[in-house]
C-alpha cells in the first residue's frame, strides 16, 4: 500500500516508501499547512547520519549545523548522508534532504568526536539550572497544546510532540522553559534516537520564546545549530530559551539544552522576521 503525504490517523512522523520518506500530518509545521516543521526533517537527517559509517562506534556527534534552503513540503522526500572527512578523533559528515525528483531543501553538517574514558573532575561535567527538575514533574510542568492557526488539526506542534512548560507558555511572549517528548516513532515503527529527539525539540526555540504574535508576524528560522557536550539520556529534552528581535527584520533564538541527567548543550536559530 502506498503512503500518502499528510495521511490522517497516522501513528508515525514518516512512512518509508521505496527510496523515499513520506511525511504524515504529525510532521506538519505551524506556518503553512503544506509544509513541515523543521524539527521533523532535522530528526530524519540525524537518523541518516547515525546510519552512516556504522563502524565508527567510538565516535559521537558533538555538533549539528542545519541550513533550511527553502520550505520542506508535505511530499515524498529523499535523504542521504556521507562522511566527507574521515578520522579516528574528528570526523565530518554532510547530509541533505531533497524533494523526490526536485531540489535540495535542507543541508546539515555534523561533527563527530572520539569518545572514551577521560578523567575529569565532577565540577567540569555540568549540571542543570536551579529550579528545573530532573524530568517533567507533573506538579511543576504543565502540559499545553497550541491551538491551530490554520485549517489542519494535525501538526508537529499540535499532535506530534508532547510539551510540558515549567515556565512561559505558547500563549505568552518571552522566555520559556519547556520539556519535550515525541508522541510517535520517527519512521514507521522505529523510534527516534536520543540525538534525534534533541533535534526535534531544538527547533521549537523560536516558537516557545516568541516575542511577536504568530498572527501578525513571521519569525522563521533559516538555520539551526545544536552542540552537545555528551550523549543525551532519557525520553525528554528541555529547552531554556529566549528570543531577541531586531526591527530591521532579523532575530536570534538561543536555548540551553538539558535532559533528565542535567546540562546537555546549546542550540541557536537565526530568524527571518517580517509582517504577515
């Protein structure tokens, strides 16, 4: 049976169909009902990177840098990745997503570093910020769902991801602290890896810490950078995020990343800003 992009009632973000990946409605973004949220293709590229050079088990991704070259449509997609700089201590992997039979819409570069046992003092390991629990405690983090601004009832931000706010809200402007967890497998019945879950969450920074109204302005990220100092742990990823906007039409969303074990890294998004 052939999968259809955006099919209702799906229980995954992407279906595999031959050499293509077909997005479901849970991968849809907030800006246009015909386009994907950036977190969904970002996670799909992590999956491809992690499948590249399976013999490099002693290397771990330390940084991901995405460039969104254009909207990613609700259409069959092709994904590829390759090692462009091999090495035992330092490795570069490049990947891309293209519309099947069409243009490249996302590119990524990943830095892999050697992992091994290194003696470091406890104070150098990093810890979570004061007042943030080591997981989404229901007594301290409230679940919230963004009301759709378009006609679609399904979306990455609506049905695809579980969001629990420690502070801030979809319905408020300003900084926010939020736990994230995907509700569905990434591809068919294959769950997202820990790093893919980080990519899914990191692309929400500009949305949860917005300083403008979704209905009057666009503030779309043209890129996404993620840097982690260790491998993620647990189901949930937390973003501690704030956004700054310049009146000339640019902005920056910066996030501190955490998981259930503590401090994890940082992420940043460059924003294109305009009036609707």
